[in-house]
C-alpha cells in the first residue's frame, strides 16, 4: 500500500492517514530515526553481515511491539533484494499457532515458504531429489510409503475445494497439508509432532538438501544467495513450562534449539521477544547468537528527563509525512504528543488519531488545540491503566528511578506489555512509559520510594 | 432398585413473575448522562472518519445498557453509516469467525459505510481460569483487517476488557480507541427494581436464565464501579443471591458458591436478615449436593437460629424443612416426617403455597419409601395441584417425576415413561441440570424394565456424566449402583463389582443408609466372583 498522496489537510483525510500498519519498503513516509535509536542503523548492520559473509549466518532482531520492527525488516528485505539476494520473508504467526509452538513447526513452515518462493520465481530443483524429500515427509508424517497412495489422498483433498490455488506441485500440497493440520488440528498436531520430534536432525538435513539443490538454480537466476527473514516469531506466547526451573516457551525455542536454528544452510534473521534480552538467560542467548540487534525506542527524553529535541523532531517528521501539521494542529501539539508517546512509534501514531477523532467529536475546529491533545493522552493513560497489574507499580517506580530493569519475569512482563520502554545512547537504558507515569497507583508508588 | 434421590428444593420465591424483557427501553434518550453522551459522540466520530478497518473497544458493563447505547448510535449515524449489531448468545472459540458467520446470515442490503458492533463476547471470557478465545483472538489480529473493511467495535464489561488488554496484547496493540461508558445510575435502579420483584428465577427458560445472568453480572460490575452505599449494598446482596441461584440451577456450582459467600459477607455486614437467610439456605443446599452434610447442617441451623431470634416463621419453617432433608438422607425417617409436618403446618398458616407444595412433595416421598403408594400418590397429586395453580414449572416437573416413580412401582411402564419424559422436557426447557440428570437416570431404570439393557446403560451413563459435571456425589453414587446392577444382569461380575465398590465408597462418604445395601451387594458379588 504505497501512499504518495500529499499530507492531509482536513480531519477526515488526516484520520485516514494515521494508520497503525507497518510501512512497506520504499514508502516515502519512512523516516530515518537511527540517530535517536542509539545511532545504529539496524537494517544496515544486519544487511552488511549477510552481504559480507561467505557462509550462512543466523542473526536475531528484537524490539518492542509497535517500535517499527516490521517496517525495518521489510526495508531489510528490500535492500537485500536490490543486492540480488533471493529473500523469503514471512510472518511466522500466519503459519504457526503462537500459543503452542514447537521447533519442528517452525522448520516445516520454513520449508513450505521456501518451496513457495522458489516456485513463484520459476526455480525448479532436481526432480529426483525433490521426490526423495517429498517421500521422506510423506512416510514420516503419514506413513505413506507408496507414491500413488499419497497422490490419491492429496488429490481428493485438494479437489474437495480447500482454499489452495491450483495447480500446485505435489510437494506444496503435502507441506500445506502438514502445516495446516499443525496450525488448526489439536489432536493431529500432537500426532505429527510425536512423529517428527525424534527426526529433528534428519528433518534439518532434508531442508538443507533442498536448499543445496536449489542454490545453483537460484544463482542461475542471477541471485547471490538465499536469505530467510522470519518476522513475528517474537509473538510466541510466554509460558512457564517448568515451575521448578522457570523454563519457558521462549527458552525452549531460542536456547534449547539454538544449534538447530543455526544449522540451516541459508542466511536467516529471526525475530526474538525483547524480554529474552532481559531474562536471566540473556548472556546465554547472546553467546549462542553473537549477531543480534535490538531496535530501541526513539529517544524523546534523556535519562535525566529533559526532552530530546532530535527524537521529537524525528517524530514530527513522521507526522508531517502524513498530515499537514501547520494547518491542522496548533503549535506545540505535535511535540507534546511525541513526548507523551515515549518514542514508541505506534503510540505516537495512535495519539495523532485520537487527537483528530476527539477534535471531530468536539465540533471539528482546526487547528486542533493542545487541550484536545491532552484529552487524547488521557485516553492512552486509561488504556495503560488497564494493562498494568497492581503488583507492578512498585517495580515500575524503581525502574523510573534507576533507569534499569532487573532480569526477572516481572520485569520481562513489563517490557512485554510496554509499560517499560528501552532506549539507547551508547548503553541501553530503560524508562517507564509516560502514560504509566500519570497513573495514580504509579505516582503513589513513586512517592513512597523518594 | 434404589429409591429416587431426594428432590432439590428451590429458593423460595413470590409467585407471579412480571414480564422481564431486557430489550425494553428502560432509559430515555435524554436520560443518558452527559458524560456518556460525550463518549457516544466520540464513537460516532471514529465511525464517521474511518474509511478502512479500525478496531475499537467499548467498555460497558450492562448488556441492557450496551443494547440501548448501540441503538442510540444507530440513530445518531442514520443516513451516514449502517450500524450492524452482532449479538453473541453463547461462548465462541473464534470471535472473527463468529462475526463473519453472523454477517453471512444477515440478508439486508447495505449501501455505504458499515460499522460492526459486537456484543456478548464476554461469555467467551470467564473472569478466572483459561480463556482460549482470547489466545485465538490475539493471534488473529492480522486477519481482522483482511475480513472487515470498516470499523469493528467490541463491547465488553470492565473485567473482560482488562483481561483482553493483558492476555491479547498483540490485538490490543492494534486498537484505535477504547471508549469507556460509565454506569447509568437510573438504569441500574430500574433494572434492580424489575429484577428483584421477579425472583422466580427457577422457572425461567434456559435462554432467559442466561440473559438474566448476564444482566445480573452487569449490575454487579456497575455496583463495583459506583460507590456502594448501604442501599446499594442491600441491592447488591440480593443481586448476588439471585445470580448465585441461577448459577446453581445451571450447574455452575463453584461460581454459585462464590456468589453466595460474597452475598453473605455483605448482608451480614449490613445486618440484612432476608438476604443473609437466603444465602445461608442456598449455601446449605450446595453443601448438601456436594455431600458435605456436616457443613450443610451447620448452615441450616445457623439460619434457623437467626429466624428464631427474629420470630420469622417462614424462615423457621424453611430451615426445618432443610434439616428434614438431612434427616431423610441420614435414614431418620421419623424425624424427617416430623420436620416436614411442621413445615406444612406453618406454610398453611402463612398461606405460603410453595412451602406447602414442597412439604407435601417430601411427605409423598416418605410415604412412597414406606410402601404406601396410595398415600404417596395423594400427596404428590396435591403438591402438583398447588404448583399448577402457581405456574411453578419446576415444581410441576418434580411432581411428574415422582408420579412416574409410582407408576413404575405399580408396573405401569408406559405411564412411567410418559411422566418421566414430561418431566425431562420441562427440566430441559428450564436448563435445570440436576433435574435433567434425575430424569435421565429414571428413564434408564425404566428402559431396563422393558428389557432394553443397552438403552438403560446409555441413559444412566448420561445421567452420571451430568452429575459428575455438577459434582453431585449422591447422583454419581446412585448411577454407579445402577450401572453395577446392569453389569451383573449381563453376567459381567468383575465390572459389576468395580461399580458397586465405587458406589459404596461414595455412599459411606455421604453417610447414606444406602451404603449398607451397597455393601451387601458387594459381598454377594465377591462371593460370586470367587466361586466362579
């Protein structure tokens, strides 16, 4: 969805110009905020490591929900495509049930997406090899040893009108069947996992065979190499799997399967929940994946609380690419909203929307006054009031004071629900979201530690 | 065959139910508070401005208020946008699919902008425990913009919205506004009036029970939000008791217990005798059902003391009746008869027809147990006549059930079956799970008598499943004993023994006189097993 229309000059256009969706790469509304994100161009770094490496890399990217991660990953994909890499970009949660994800689900999703990208690009791999891989899956998952049995089963299913665009190669049908069943069928999911679990290494080997067979063909098409970018994997639901050890779903995927995540014969970028970098296992994670990047918030205030004009100006640019700030908002309103967003892009855009909507409800007068913007912020405050459980306020007061978070589950939860935001100068530091700071419970807790 | 288990007694209530229909506009447009009018204006602005999908949330505790506010929005936006209300009447596993399904069946032709209001999703969001619908919702946020081209507003009570904010953070992160409607005091007052005059919740049909429960839940949330004065406190205790009774009838025992205990706490603080007694009586009945007879006795005696202190004759008679039930369960038939007779006498003095009807019913059971079927018939019939006069469906159904038992004992299987079915139908209409379980069990015994062993097993197992859901131990024990009987008839001594052992253990736990009988059956079966 490219938006090349000029910035909106009336309330209706303005409201529809401030959407929360990530920007596609090349969208003129994109604003370079790297300076206030700690001075690092995250996309540039990730890309350089891929471009400069002769062997496959596995990198991690992390950042708060709504900090612009997807936008940046789409930029990464675009840059690599320009550099002649074949990029397979996909959102993990489209294939996998994030409430109940195991590592093999991810592998299956990867090979399915890979196969799809190859066939969309007209890249064929050696038929005998492809058939070998196909029959391996058919036998392990469904016990189909015979090709005709499998073909018959798949044929009827897909002719019964499942929503798959025909004609599909048989391997695509089989992979779609497996991933579909894992995503939706509770019983069959258990069954498939039971069969695949003991086969993790053969499974990786099959995928690597597939990649190795594809690579010469990919290169024939003029590409340098293959890159997998897996977005939204950080949405994997955080659950404690073992009360005694505190082992979580995040540990199970990123730590216990770190070697396997790195074992694919392609460049891979995985998204990781930001809370992992604040868990007790952060060092372990960084050890397993030395190449990781965290996309911090846009800094709108310094550690001492004084405003950071550069970050505020950056967000003003973000606003100006969408709406005509001069004619729609009274002076100072954008700066106010930028400050109150805590530098979280999505909340900033949200606040712009609330301001426009409230102005409309109040009669539609422009330019919109500061008071209306304050009411918009009031709404955001109430929303954060809902998100923060009572037991967090004391800890939040400490974060506000010390600008640091402890590595424990409660602090992870606070990063996860965005009541604590991370910034970067040279070092990482944290602060409490401006909306949370306005809550009476927070103020009480803060007064008590002062 | 074991005797039919003792029928559960309903919370006593005034006869004659006013027609309660929450759809009735109880609040005039001009009566909406200025604060809420501003919020409605904001929602209208979102709808007016948005040209693509937007996700909004509206906090509103009371379903009746939700409907009224949604209707008001419709008026405000007439000619500008089509407001489509999707009302969910039961829990759903996928909100998005449920909305799409509802829209599919909507055949109106819409021209122009559509905004969708979703009401009733809170039924999929319990206040505690797992909420799989929220997990599903959290993951489907990318699909929402693909499925809807205009604004979607999800209306939820406070607690459910908070759960959603915390447990579906990815969807929540996509919100374009949370609009908070405050409780409307006038609406609350008129709802309490209507609902509290109409305490005969036992006889509401299942959908009406659910609807009433939702309205009561909303009232409770509203009370928590506004400051609770003494008058509100009294009303709240009554609301909690009434909701507790509905949850009890719908078989949600744990929730019922929580509500009664809450009500008891408030009414004791306020020294509200009426609601205190009600809560004590209901908690006693729950304890009785769960097999905790010691606790049940304590609660009933507690109620008796309070009633005696206040010279509350009706309260005394009710408490004695409950104690009579406990005496009956313990096998002390003389004491039970004595207590039921007092109940009957006081009820007749007071003109408390429902009290008379239940006392007659219990006396009928005693006569039946003593083998005096003629007297039992007379008593059941008399009880039935009163219930019919009152329009008390639950009472009628119980009488049919007992008359069915008599027909069965007299060997008239056709008539027994007919009566059980009539009883079952009414219980099903009322959604009364305990009653349904009883009827199914008796139909099973009846099926056995006609030689249909397979049918008998099926029905009794179904009855046992419901009793297990309810945690009703005596129901489970009776079903087990009957299943043992069926196994033995089929020559499966091992199976029969297994069932009777489980039944015996439960009967002992319940201190039921049937334990002895079960023990004898067990011994006999053990001998049979050893000799073969």
